[in-house]
C-alpha cells in the first residue's frame, strides 16, 4: 500500500498542473512518481529541473540510464528499477542484458564499467570517495566534467530512490525487483 497519494492530473492546479502537462506532453503519461511528487510542487520542480540539466551533460542518455539502474539496485528501489528498465528498453533501445548487468555495476566497455563502479562506490561510501577512487575512474578516460555528472546522477537517483521507497509508490511499469541481498 502506498504511503503518499499519487495525485490525479485532473485534480491538480497551478504549478503542479503545468509540470504534469509538460511531463505528459514529453512521455504521453504522467508516471506515479511524478504524480506523487506533485504533492510538493517545489520538490517536483527541483527534480524535473535537475534531471533536465543533467540530460544536457556529457555522459549521454544511455550511460545516465545505466547509472540509474546501478544506483536503484544499490538502494533497493523497485519503482526506479522498473521505470528505468522500461525506459532503457523502450525509449533508448538498450539491450536487456546490458541493463541487467548495470544493476550490479557491470558493463561491456572499460569506460562505462568504470563509471558504474564509481557510481556504486559513491553510494557505498556515501560520497566519501578517496583519491584512488577518482583516479581509477579518470584512468579510463572519464573527464572531470563527467566525474561531476556521475556525482550528479547518483544524487538525482538517490533522491528518487529515497522518495519512492518512502512513498511506496505504486509501480506503473512492468515490475523489476531488487535482488534480495545486502545493499551495495
């Protein structure tokens, strides 16, 4: 059972209505996470703006999606695992095997692998990475701008993981569940 109400797009007004309309225009639906975040237009606006800004970064949509899955698995967020898997397959055309591997921080190429390992390390160490952690990711060709974006993606996805785990948001995509193992 959900802990926070997902608002109907028909019942919201003002800023929340504007944001719901923009999301609907972009994706053709207003996912339950957005509908639930709509209880706080300030939170929803912050999330949408941060997400949009990172969409224009150097990492690219596919890498961002793989990071999202790495973080969601680390934080055991079934809502985020479900939506990012769905979007990865249907919108970005990422191979299901690659999506599944990213959940454990694995990828087929060295640079993406280093990015996912670094993202997982950020979660595990709560952001308190050391020189060796940063040097390892940079040694694969990851730029300083990309390191910053990885941190941003981890922060953005941790926000949505924590929000959905708190709200117990109803999953409105094919369900993907976190492995029943110790976190990170």
